[in-house]
C-alpha cells in the first residue's frame, strides 16, 4: 500500500510539473528563428520578446488558453492538497472522490486550453503585429507537454476515483 501511495504522489507531482512547464515555458509554437507561447513571442537570434496583448488578432482565444491553463494548474495543486488532507481525515474504506473531481476538473481545463490552441493556431499566427513571419512554425514541446499533462491528469483523476483508503 505504501508503494502505491508513493506512486500516486509521484504521478500527481509529475502532472503538476508538466502543467507548470507547459503554462510557463515559451515553446507552444516554434520556428527556425522564433518561439511563441500564450504569453509572448521571442526572436531567438536577437533574444527580444514581444508580449502578446489585445492588439493581436485572436487575442480572445489566447486569453481563453491562458485562463484554462492557469485554472488547470491551480486545480491540480489544490487536488494534491485535498488528497493530503483526505489521506489523514478519511475513514478506512472511503474513496478520494473530492480529490478525483478536482483532478478531473484540471484535466478538463488543460484539454480545453490545448483544444482551443489546436483549433485556432492558424488564425493566431497570422496576426500582423508579430515582428516576423510565425505562420511557418510547428508545435513546440510545451504544447506537447500540455497534451501529456491532459493524459496524466485524466489517469490520476480516475486513479483517485477507484482508490480506497486502506490500512
């Protein structure tokens, strides 16, 4: 039981780390001489960054992705804290339902963010406010990590749903 508990804790912390990296790091869309995420666009050859503001076309879509990724990260962290509290407060044989619900909300938020970015990426990168041509890029590792975090939070949420507190 202790090994299972350690595995679940490590799995949850890994999910949170993936969410933090994919939310913060500047690699959702990359090209030969630029990288961009939901916060800013940076030119790699000059090391200058331009914040993505409301003057960009499709800014509302970017804001939706930002909000969903932040919510996902917050839900994942709250789920971990609730799990720790439930670990000491639940009676033997009870399930970690609240932790599972919060973790599945995190899963839903990261899925929404990655789906919006996937759907709107062509329109997002055709804005004339970018200093360079960013439409000829490809998905970066932060975008991939967001989808991996989706899978991890989904699996983690289901694990909490079937997990019972045992002696």
